[in-house]
């Protein structure tokens, strides 16, 4: 267990996988050959640890499930009525020995899995900071209808539907919602977390490899939900400050008026950036100093929004 | 285009705008449905079937008739829900870098309706219908505890289904998913009538379901044949008991939670709103405190069906009866302790998440035990692969896989990546299709001869099974894969090429499923056409083991001429063995007149006014709400005022019916029963 | 475990003693419903079923109590319990309800001796006490709404109005039922099915009282302290 726990903070997934999980991973990878970008192709330590647990759990359970299914087929075939060689035992309805085994197998598996669950839930709690040599990058996330707003409080900039982070630096997210419940998820980087109006949730992720990663909302939030995805650009550490200064030279400023524009329901928003952001904006959204989104009536309806018989 | 009606306020918010004249799909679909309904009603009326239908079915309080009507409702709504599924899969198959043919506000209603209909109006009625038909017969008694209440329960469920279907042509349906999470479902973000349709349909049918729960708990615990102690009940009755205990304990939670949402929407309360202190997380906790027991309400009767089918077609008793009972009770209890696993990602912290994850894994123990018991029931048997047994095999293999993915999702770190993805969708379809749907078809095929007197055609039944099995795997294994690739649920369109092949494969799978559906329909038509060839003369077409097979097919209204005296498990099996051994039936009983409850239109009329009230509440037609409630109360008083509650079946009638049954049994005994006796004695006898 | 006993129909030569509907009111007969004896009597079945229904109603109230526990402090800057509750009013309401439970019990005694006049009288008093309870409660609610502390003010108030209101709705339904029962007893006398319904009504009314005790403990007494 201790080795397992240590393994969870390691970066490379393949070093600590048991054999069955490695086979499962190989099969999964083979079947997904040519594709990249899912949960089983993590690009950060959180994602790696999450998917490692996933494969381990599959391995543990396969050890039980595969023989069980095999036995089902074997019994069904051997004891078919047309098989004269099978012995008919109509009185075989109870066996103490079998009962003990039947109850023990699931119990033992669950006990082992319980250990995995306990350790994993604590190690990989989204709120748990990632230990690193450098301080984390702070990003404040606001889910709106139907786009994502990312505020960089340390750099005083903001972006919509586009998240740029430096490789290797842990990112600490603080999340809330401007209207309805959403969930922030980047499949290749790690765990998802819900966003709710008036409440702050947190998430900690790191990207290990440079690249573009798909991000989405996983909590259905209305008509524009399908367009509510964003791109995560993981860039080299020295490139990040250069991106920040580029943003700071161009684009609108995000003040409270600009925020009211963002609150209106729009779909399929194209990514853009703000060169500066009101530092108290996130806190104001969180504490309801700024009201939640108005929904489909007040402030103009978006395309294809036509509720019938409104209240 | 706004066309105000002259009656203005009298119709609340209802205007001609409510009819989707500018949306071709619901318009055509609604039109077709209305046409079919009108045609069916016209055929019934013009052919003079209405008096029969009213007398024998609509006002019936007989559990067998009510059971059949539940199943019929479930099958029709299964069809509607399946059409929604076809629309969803086809939309997703087409909507890669494209808009598809369903705009978001329509697609969102389709998937919400799909989930709502499938769970509340297809799966529940199918399971409740089977329980209605079978449980009193298996317990060796004449009816459930409260027959008129039973009828009312059915018609209230039908009311809910009707309201959901009306939303297709008048107004809209909810666009929130099958569970209306706030704040999306609050008036601010869903100002239309859609969520109201959903809420009132479920509140009304929820009352019906709760009453069913009360009815069956009382029946199973208080009304059994003499000698049938708890440990002599068939396992189907045990699972029915536990499912109904869950209904009694869980459905009030649904009622309360939806009532709070209704108060928010109608009267401006702040239970779950964004402002004034509302707490959306409370909705999620409450609704899943109902939601998780709900899935066990669905699956426990399914387990019960298999616990009947597998022993019968293996030719031996169920292995580990007491173990099964304990496992069922265990599942019943623990199902209330796991609800948080539906929202691990809401940020409850390591301790809470881990506790619920472990509890969820623990509940898998009960199910695992059952699978092994079924397996060892087959061991040492002589297995006949008739259609019900095929469905059971399909269930055993497929449900095990689904259960495995469920335990996988119970591990919070895994769930952090798979929550709300198509992996989750594949998991719950895996367990519900393999569990509830396969059980429904197994149970239907198994008990159809008992209900109607002739078997279903085997060939088409087997075809339906194989197409269903293939359809399931081809549709949902790709969804597991694409969930692992990061695709989330409820997407109206998507842009990642990575996901495309899997989504297309799932689209093919649904077509295979459609073939299965076609086979089921053909099976029904062919079986009815060829019913004389498929006739069940003795009442025991499968060599059954429990008491329902001792009656004729279909059983008379009173089920048993005299209640059987039960002295062991599998009472009917022993009756049969004794008859074969002694080569004669037991002596003819002394027939007495039997009192049965009178039919009553109460259920139907109450539901009619419930429909009126529900519709009026949705459209804010307040005067009609008052009228509907007053009339419903009046019906209740009128029913309470009747002087004669029962009618008597004279002893001669009972004797006549039962003698016909005995004659059929005697004929069987003289031919096949005699052969069996010869065989067993010729080979030195079996143990 | 697997019983190899045979099942005998020999006993069925005798009269089948387990037919439905052939038993006098109040008589349990041979069967208690505990499996061995066959189906229970109608009175046992009706009472048992109604208890199960009442338990489901208790679950309903538990949900509202749970919601109230969560929202008790969500006053959103508006008035809290301490500022709103009038202890005298609540005390009188409680007294009315408890007294009505007592008179309901008296009506059960009157029914037991088949006295039409006393049954009607005690039921009427029960109804009047229940009505007094409702009117007081409605008056309280009206006052709160007029003072700007209606259910739309905050989540706490929403929850308060909902849980107390739900109880009030049950009392209202109970009064409606009470009126119907009084009419039935008057027109039909003490038939077995009327007696069973009176039993159910009694159970309902007493459980409502128990819920009220829980309610004022959780909402008013505990809420007073916040």
C-alpha cells in the first residue's frame, strides 16, 4: 500500500502498473491506435495518477470478472439438456463451502479496492495542492452561458475559451459559476470539478508536456452547452510570460460593464482575451455583488432560444 | 406569430403558440400519434368493443388485468423512448462539424424525454406490471391487499405518461436532462412550461407508485397462502417485497424534492435558487437520495425474474435460497447509503468521497453473490435454452460487465475523469438494459402463456434476443471507448475527429436494436395469429416450480378454487412430483362460493381528473385546477359511499371452472405425465 | 433447506377458512397473516397498509425537516426565527392540536360503544380544534407576509413556510376527511368498512400530532436558538 501511495505522486504511469493493468492498457491503447487525447493518454501527473487507478481497478476486477464470465459460458454449455455426459444433480441446492467462497470473493476484492479508494480519494482530491518547487499559477475560472472565462489575477489579464499555462508549473484553479451548474474538465490533464454560483470550488493540475488539450464542460447547462469547449495551450515556461505581455498590449479591458456583456446568453463564442481585468471581479461574482446571469429572457435571447409560455 | 384567443385569461398561459406549427419534427410525430390513437379508439368503438373494454379492463381491479395493462403501457412507452434514442444517436452521428437535424432546444428535449420516459414510464411499469401479475399467484392468494387502490395506481401512472406525451404537441418538454438540476431548472433559466410538464407528470405518477408500494408490502407481508412462511416464498416475491419497501421509503423523497422545486418555480420560493440563500447542492443530495434506491427498485424485480426463470429452465431449484434472500435484503438496506457516488465531482473532499466509494463497492458484494448463486443453479442442471433462458444468459454475462464498470466508477479518482462522460452513459445503460430490459422480455416470454393461454413464437423470440444482444454491444461498447476519449454526455454536436468513428459505430448499433424491436413486434403478431398452434392447455408450459403454474392459463378471476396449503419451498413442484408418482391428482376439493372485489371506475375517473388538474397546473389555468381537485375529491367520496364492495362467485361456477382445469391436468397426467413416470421407474428412479 | 415434503390437499376437503370478506368486524379468525395461518383479516390488512402509508408520509416530512436543517441559517440578511416566532401563538396551536388528538381518542371510545351521538360530538370537537389550529397558523403566516417575511424573502423562510405549510395541508386534508367520515357514520352507521376507515382516520390524526411535536421542536424550539 505504501509503495502504491508513493507511486501516486510519480509522474510516469507505466512504472507502477501491475501486469494485468499493463495488458489492459496495451489493449486499450491498441484499440485506440492512431488517436490521441483521451483519459488514457494523460499529459500531467494528476491525469496520470487518475488513469493509473482506473487501470488498476480494471485489473483487480478483471481477475474476478473474466473467470466468472468464462464459468458462466462453460456451465451453460456443459449442462445443456442435450449433453448426455453431464451429471444431473437436482438436489445440489446448497453447499456451505461454496457459500463461504461465494461471499468471500467479492468481499476480499472490495476490501482491496477499498484501500485503493481511500488512498486515492485523499491523494487525488482536487483541492489538494500539487507539491512543487515553484509557487502555483493562479487562475480564476467562471463558467457562463455558454463560455468559459479565465482570469489570471497575478497577471491581471483574462481570456475567454482559451487557457494558456506553462508546462511544469502547477496551476491552482478557483472556480465559480455565473449562472447554472457546470463542470470544468480537461481530459488529458486530470480531474474535473463542478462550478456553482455563489460557491467556490478548487482544482490543482499540472501539464507535463507542451501541446493543445481539449477542455469542456461536463455538466449539462442548457442549449449552448455543446459549444462550451475551450483549448488549453500548455507552452514552455519561458513562452508563458511572452504570451502574457502580448495579451496585455491588445484587446478590451474587463470591467464590470464588460462583465454584464459576458453574462448575456451566447453560443459558440470564439476565443479572445482581455488586456486587463478588474482585480475584484471574481470576488464580486462569488459574493453576489455582481448578479447571476439573467437567463433567456432579460437581456436578449440568444439564437434558437424560444421558450414557450414563459412564466 | 402571436394569436391571442378571445377567452384570454380563462386559459392561463395556453395560447395557439403552444402548438409547434413551425417545428416539423414534433408536428409530424405528434400528428402521427394522434392519428394512430384516434384510429385505435375508432376501431374499438365502431366494432363494439367498448363495453367489453370498460367492463373487463378499464374498471378492472383484478391484479392480473392491471398487470397486463401496466406491461402494455411500459411497452408502448418503451417504443416512444426508443424513438428518442434513435433520434439522439442519429443526430450525434450526423453532427460532426455540422448542426445535424435537431437544433439544440429540440435535442435537449429529446434526451430529457428519453431518460424520463424510459425510467418512469417504461422500466417502472414493466417491472410493476410483472409484479402485479405474478406475486399474488405465487403467494397462492386471490388478489393484492387493496385492489381498487391498485387500479388507481395504474391509471395515475398512465396519467403521468399521458402528460409527458401531450408536451410533444402542446408546449414543450423539459430541457434539463431527466433529473432537473437547479438552477437550470428554476424559473429564471427554464421559464417555459417544459419543466412544469415534467414535474407534474412525476408528482402524479409518483403518487401512483407510492400506493403500489404500500399495496405490495402489505400483500406480501400479510396475505399469503396458509403455510407459506417467509422462507417458503419464491425469490421473486422476496425481491418484490424489497423493491416495494424501497418504493415506500424513497418515493416520498422524490415527492418532497420535486415539490420544493415546484414551490420555487410557482411561488418564488428559494430552496434551490442562486440568490436569497438557496442551495442547489441540497437538490442534488435529495434527488439522488431517491435516485439511487430507484435504480434498485428497477433492478431487484429483474433479479427476481431471473431467479424464477433460471431454476425452471435448469430443471433444479435455485441454489442458495437463503443466501439470495440475505443478499436481497442487504442490497435493499445498503442502497440508501451510497447516493453521493452520483456527484463525487461536486467537491465533498477526500473523507466523504472515499466513504461513499467504499459503501458503493460494498453493495456490489450482494449482486456478486447473486450472480454466483445463479451460476450454481445452472451447475448440475439440464438446461433448456428457450427464449427466457437466452435472455437470462445474456443478462448474466452483460450485467457482470456493467457491474464491473460501476465499481470502477465507484472509485472517486476514476470518476473524476469519467463522470458524466459517455462511459457513464454506457455503464448505466449496460446495467439497465441487461438487467431491467432483458428481465422484462424474459418475464414477458415466460409468463405470457399464463396471462393469455398461448405461448409466444420461439423463433422470433430468439431472433429478438440475438438482435438485442448484438445491438446492445454494438451501441454501447463504442460509447465506453469514446467516454474514455473524453466525450461528455448530452452533446448536440461535436468537433473532435477523435470521437467520430465510435459515435458512428454507436449509430449502427441502434439500427441493430431497431431490428430487435421489429422482431418483438412481429413475434407478437405471429403469435396471436398462430395462437391455436401455440396454445397452452395445461397451464404449465415450461415445467414450472412455483404456484402460478398450478392454475389454468389464463387463471380464473379468483386464481385458486381453494387456497393451497403450503408445506415447503417450491410447493407446486412437489404437487407435481406427487401427482406423477401416484399417477393421480389429489381428490376434488369441496367447492365453496368465493367473494371477489367488485370492479370500479374510481381509478380511471380519478386519473382523468388528475390529468385535467395536472394540465391546468402546467398552464396556470387556476379555475380548472380547482374544478379538477374538487371532482377528484367527489370521486373519492362517491366511491366511499358504495354499499356493495364485493360480488360472490357461486360454488357451481367455481366447480365448473376448476373441473375444466383438473380435466386438462388429468389428460396431461395420462399422457406425458405417464411417460415421465415410466421413464423414472424404468431407469431405477431419480433421487 | 430444500424441503422434500409433499403438499397435501387433504385439508381442503374441509371448509376453506381463508376466503376473503367472510369475517366479522374486529374478529381476527385463525389467520394472523404471519405466513403460517393464511391471509390476515381485513381489519389487520387495512390497518397495516395504512401504517405503511403513514410511514411513507413520515419520510416526506423527514425530507422537509432535513431541508430545513440545511437552510435554517440561510436568512439572506432577512429576519431569522428568533425575530419572527411568537411563542404564545405556537403554544396555543400546540394545545389545540393535542386537545384534538385527545378528543379524537374519545371518538374512538364512543365508536367502540357504538354511540352515534357521542361519536359525532367528539369528532366535531376534533374538527373545530383542528380548524382553530389552521386559522391561527394562517393568521401567523399572513402576519409574516405582511411584515415582509414571506417565503420569497429567503431560503430559511421558504423552508419554514414549506414544512409548516405541508403539515397544515395535511391537517386540511384531514379535516376534509373528517367531515366525510362524520357524514358516513351518520348515514350508514357503524358498518365494518366504516369502522376500518375510522381506524385509519384516527391513526392519521394522531400521527399528524406526532409530526407537529417533531416540527415545533426542530423548527421553533431549536430554531429559536439561532
